[in-house]
């Protein structure tokens, strides 16, 4: 019922490679058989429609087939990948999971049952209407996890529109809205998906070359790390047609560098949130950070320079937080933007703006300038309370080793910032760190360490 349109596509592409995993290729006929096998297991294990069911696994062929079987069975699905194992207990408890499938990288599974009876009203909307659900976790400004609940049948609607067939690397996993979008866009077009267990820059580059990947969905942080490592010189990227990026603002200097290195690759900015899904997007051009977003089922507007979105695929709500929607259904993203001829440019999160003596400083703007210096590995800019100015700008710099001349680096960084920025945007304090400033999802960590 819910995945009939996908099954029809699978049948048309029976002998085509659907998924490449650990050097093996699994075709669409394998997926058709595996979905039926999982459906029989659900009956055997007495997993009823409406049961809140977790999948504890990497995004591999077996977990994807189970995901599809659970959608068809009308379950509320909680995907938990290896990247969030440390929070597994919190997530299982918060989402009130009744059973969990643990799948290893060879496809073997075990099932755990929990005597938790779900008592969220938001679940009732799905269960009473026999609709499949999806629970994804996001972090609020306090750092506490928020559980976002989607009607999976709504999320699937946009994939019924025919798209393009490209061999795509699955960069984000199925516990992330970007990973869900990549996965179902590829499956709905009978495309081949490439995934790897170790997501190091080296392995990702190797997979692109080895499996002739055509689309790389990624983050600006990953692209910056790729430039620093110079791994792009080691591998052949001639198969790449598109690099899409999102989850955080793109530094113009990084985009410029990649466009110079690979003028034949088209760079496209994507935009999505856990709350409303991933919107269709169109960059002004390959070297521009201006983007037009929307598409069927989405409306956008800008109110006081803050982007707002109304979506047919919007989540039903949070399990553990108030609704973030206005009374008429608009989601206030918190992203400050500029508008120009139907395109927007994302400046940064409103919550991250630093107020220096009444002047507003966007951390991304300062970071972009500092990243132009070749010796900088990474930088994070944030505000620190100050009795005189209200706040001062602080830059935390990631370096290879503290044995370097840090005082010299400070002078160079400040002097360069003074030549590029207004005086109130220049970092007053510069800290050095040997720790990475990005998460396992290759996204800059934004929590203020102070």
C-alpha cells in the first residue's frame, strides 16, 4: 500500500544494482525478496501495526529492506545508527519503543522487546489511522535531544514524482532527514546507492573512484577537510556530476576553490530541516551561495529576515517539546537570510548572532574570513559575555600541534581580520585547540564551550 510505487520501480529494475555495500552489489530483485522475508519475520515475531519499532543498525541493505517492510506494516519507526549509540538508551526510552531489531553488518538480527506502553497523543494520530511513522532526533538550543515525529506516508509523497537516475553515495544515514531524502530519492528512481562502513575522507574518496559515483551529497565541513587533506589529488573524481551540500552555510572561499579545481562538476545547495523535510532547491549558479528553495508541497516566506516554511510533509510535532509551528502552520526555522530576485542567502542561525555593543556579528562571516588563511584547519566563532561591550567575539582555532608559534598565528589572524572586517567583528580572543570542531556527521559543532 504505502510502498507499492517503490515496489513497482524495483520490479522494473530487477537486475540493476540497488545498493553497494562492503564490496558486494545487491540488485533490486534481492530487495524485493528481502522485503518479503522481513514481512514474514514481522508476522513470526508478532510485530503488529502501530508498534513503535527501532532499527539499531548501520544503513545497510538489510536495514533498508526492514525499513521498507515496517513502513508497509504501518509501524512507527525509530532508526538508530552507530553514530548515536551513546544516546541509545535515552532515545529508546524517550520514543517509548516496544521492540527493537539489532542488525549487524552481515545481516544477522536479534530482537529485543520492551514492556513500555506508548502514551503520547501524537502517536495516536498515526496508530488510529493505520499510518507508518518516523521518529528522528534533533538537538535544541539547550543541547537536549528533541524527538520529531513524522507521518511517513506524507514524507513519501514527493518521491512519487519522477526524478533523475544517478549513482549516489549515501553520506548521511537513515537517522537523519538528509539521509532519508537521499535514500528514497535514489530508490524511487531505480538508482544505485553506494555506502561504506568507515566514513573517513580517504574511504569516501576511494568509494567515489572505485564505484564511479555520480552524486556526492555532503557538507561544507567535509569539503573543507578534503581541501586540507589534499586527498582530491590522490583519487579520480571524473565520474562526479554533482556535489550537493547543506546542513550549514557554505564558506564562499571553499566553494570558489572547488569550482576552480572541478569546473565540470555542478555544485548545488540543498536545504532541509528535521521538522519539515528536504525542499527542492536550485542554486543561482555552481559558484553561488544564493539558492531558490520550495517545490511541490512547500511554501516559503521571510519574516523579519527569518526564513519560514509551510510543508505538507511537516512533522506532526515533538514528543518532548512544544510545537515550533505558528497557529497557521508555518515553521520558524531560525535561519537569518537575505532575499534577492526569488533567491535567498543563508547568513546563519539567529540564536548564534553575537551582539557586540549593539552591533550584530554573524559567526559564519568571521569564520569565512579566517578560513581564507591557508594554515587554518578549522575555526569556530562564538560570543563571550563582557561587562563593557555586552559580548566579545571569540575564535577557537583548530591546529595540528600547539608546538607552533601561536603568538605569531594570533597576530596574523587578527591583522587579516582587520583588513577584511569591521572592527567590532574582529576576534578579541583567539583560542587554540587540537580537538576537532565538527561532529561525526561532518557538521560544525555549534555549542558554545563557555
